[in-house]
C-alpha cells in the first residue's frame, strides 16, 4: 500500500494559537494556501491554491485508502475532510506527532528532527508565516491587508519551499523510527481522541462574559489601590521587581514575589511584617491570579452553539497520558467554592454584575472566580453530565505491581489507605484515627510512593498548608519504607536492577509476580519496558554510568546517573537522570492511562460518549433520563482487560448540569 506524506500552509483572519483549530478551520476567511505532498519516496511536490488543479495523484491515493502521513494530523485531516474528501475517516491517517510520542521523542517537529540529527530549514519561517498566513496592517503596498502570490511572489516561493521541506524532513524522521505506524490499538485510541475533540463541550457563555467583566473591573480597582498604597511606585501587579523593591525599602525583606513566598510572609507572626506591607502583599495575591486568562480563552475559542472543541492532546506525556490544550483543564486548581447551591449563588452574583455584592461575599474576587472555571462547562439542553473518577488508581496499581497482597486486600475490602496507614503509624485502632492523623498519613502516601525522600515529603505537606520538620519527614520516610510498605522499595530496585542488566547485557530481563509480568529490553540505543497491558514504554538514547553537564543560571553543573536517557525537559531535548522510583512511577502512570483509555472506549461503545478526561476522571454527556446513570457509567469504565481483571478497581462520581470537582 502506498503512503502519502503531506502538509498544509493556511490563511485565516483568526489567530490559530488563540482560537484553536476548530474555530480557525471553520471561519469564513480560512483558506489553504498550499499543500506539499509526496507519495512513497517520490520527490516532494507542491499544490498552490488558486493556481494549480488539486493533484489527481493525491485524489487517487486517498480514494484508494492509502495511508496519509501528517504532523499534528488532526489539523490536516479536518482540512482534507472539509475541502476535498468529506467521507475521509481517521483510520486512514497516521499522525507522525503521535508516532514520535509513542517512541519517547518530542511532539514538536523541530525538536523531533533535532533529536534524530535532522536539520529542518526554519530560517525566516516565522517571518513568512506571520506575513502570509495572517492579516496585516493595510499600507500603500498592501491595500487589502493580505499578501497574495501576486503582491509578494518571492515570499510565497519561499513559503512553498518551506512547506516542501517540512514534508521531506517528516518523511525522513518517520523512517528513523523503530516502527513507522502506531499499533492497531493505539491508532484506535488516537482516533478516539480526535472523536472526543470533535464532540466538544457546552459553555455557559453569559456567565463567562459577566465574570470577565467583573474580573477586569476588579483588576482596575485593585491596581488603583496599589498605586495609592505604594505612593505611585508600583503601577500594576506585573511590576514584581518594583513591588519587591518597595517592600524591601519598607522593612519587608522578601526574596522574591512567588506565590508561595508571598503566602509565607503574609502568614508570619503578627508584627514581623507591617500591615502596610501585608496590604501590598495581598495586592500581589489578588493581581497574580490567571483566572481571567482562562475565562478569556473560553471566549476566544467558543464556537457556534456555545461549544468549545479540541481540549485533548494524544500522548501528551511520556507515559502516554493525555495533556490538555486550549483552556487547559488539566491544570485547574483543586479547591472548590462549596456545594451546588453555593456555586449557583456565586454564579448568580457574577451574572448580576453587582461588584459590591460580590466583594461582600468574596473579598478576593479572583480567587472566587478561579473556582468557577469548571462549572462554566455545562450540559447541552435536555442532557446531563456524568463524571466519574477512578479511586486511588495509582496507589492500587503500585501495591498490586509490587505484589503487596496485604494492602491489595485492604483495597478489596474497601478500607481507606490513609486511615490504615495512620492506624499503624500512630498505633491506634482503625476506627479511632483522627482527621489530623489521616491527613498526616496522606502526605506520606502521596509523597513517598515513587522514591521521594524527606524533601519531597516536606513539599507535599506544604502544598496542603502544613509545615513539618525535616526530622519528622525522615521518620515518616523510614516508617513507609521499612515498617509498613517494605515491598514498595523492593519493587523500585527490582525494576531498576533489571533495567541496568538489560542495558549492560542487551538481553531481555523479566520482573514477575502473581499479578504482573514486566519485560525490560535494550536495543539500538533504546530501553524498552513492555507493560502488562501489552504497550511499550520507550527511552531513547539510554546510557549507563553517563556523565554530562547542564547549564544552571549560566553555570555548568556536572551530572551523573547510573541510568540516563534523552527526553524533553522544560521544552528542551536533553539528557535526563532517572532513579528506581522514577521508572516505577512511569510504569504505574502508564498502566493507569491504559486502564482509563480502555474504560473510556468501553463506555463509549455502550452509549456514553466521552467528552474529555482530566487525570483519572472521565466525563460524558448523555440524555437527561433515568436510562443513563452514574452507577452504570462507573461500572463501564471499570471494565478490565485480562491482564488486570483481578485488580480491585472502582470508580465513583456524580450526575450534574455543571462540571465540578468532587
């Protein structure tokens, strides 16, 4: 079967990054400018819209169901479907971005090419794309505000070459992958991701508009008060250097204006920081919130029918987990405003746009608004949302994979792990554990399961607003590793040692107990971890006992690791140090992803269309009748493949008209 590699360059009055793919492609001004394409290993050719007839070889290849290769292919798929091939199905499309991710490579074409040693021609590309693909200011040389092949022939010639080069470099990159297609199952998962993005979610447009108006007014008022409080030395909340200097000059020697530092200085003993300085610190808190940006993004991306589309990125993480795009529902704050009645009251206050009333109820308007982002997603008319969350899925998988049958049985019996830990840690009966003791145990379980030490535990506790000493953290770590869960560190090192052996000997190594079989292989510079689910984790550029340097604040720092690999960190392709708990964390999160994906597919097949997922939570929109229930939905997403059928897994959730965090 032939392959066709292709790439589009397009024009639209809208900004693609701002409004998202769906709104961009469906705007009346949207137009493909050109398409570079190649069949198999033949030379790359160009189709120029308005000048060339659409290539018959492409029509023939697509009609004959040949594979279509494109980078970030969801975009190209929708262009082809909208403009030329209305019957095109996603099973015919191979997303090279997805392919790169499954082999442990960067998703961005630039970084992927760099990782493979390929040179992508990008010189002047940003200027070209900005000039030709988006509206420009009208001038005497450009009366329409848009450049055309007639008014900028040389730039368009460069654009055609740039587009052709992208197809050529993409084709080269594909050929350097260990496999040039996704597995059949992962292709199906990618197709389901495209389907979820195309379903979209309903937004409460009127309330969003009111919240943006109130937040804008709140920002204006607070900045006026900030100017008065600082004697005109600080004009806006973004002037953090000036704010820090003003605070230092007035006796508050704060080292930086980061959220955690500001919170710490606000909570210091009375008298240490003056009330005048605390007032300015509170201004910093109020003005640092990004709530208005989330709501504005919703307004930017909303389409006809008040629907928001395209919120998921397939294989957004190395483990295969989804990442959020657009409004970024994956990084919302966990805090909630209250129960449903409280949320509705707050929404009505914002809708009324009565600033004084809102301020009486919520002194920090930004903080209150940030807790209303989720409820802006609503069910469409005559429908309801059902939300269900897997219960402690990573903890269950961790103990199940470690062969910790005692703890796994506790999960089967419905016992709360935090309470069980506290019972043993504080030597009290299970039913006598206090709320504080359970909370303390929560830090340990969340912070120590993947090899984290006392520093990690102190950080987790701080995130919950609790300060613990280093000695306390050390004792908690030792209790976790040696007294209550000794099989967990044994699991870390068993996997780690087998990874080292696989790399050193180039022979397969196996970790196995009654629950799982994990195979570790190394070949061609990769470390592969074959999961019980049948999927593979890939670590390119793996090395043993490697020394390298990194730049930290302009200074070279030498790094060393028994096992390291190449990956993306802070948007850069670089060598990454790994350790026993880290590899197990990857395995557990990958398995949790596989359970969620299979559960989503099962629910979808049973008539519960999945709209999106956030971490371990799935959301569906169904007719508002008794036929569809949270209980059935939760049971469907807990349907298990044979590899995990004996694992105690459960989910629970709620039915509602508004999305929320339980």
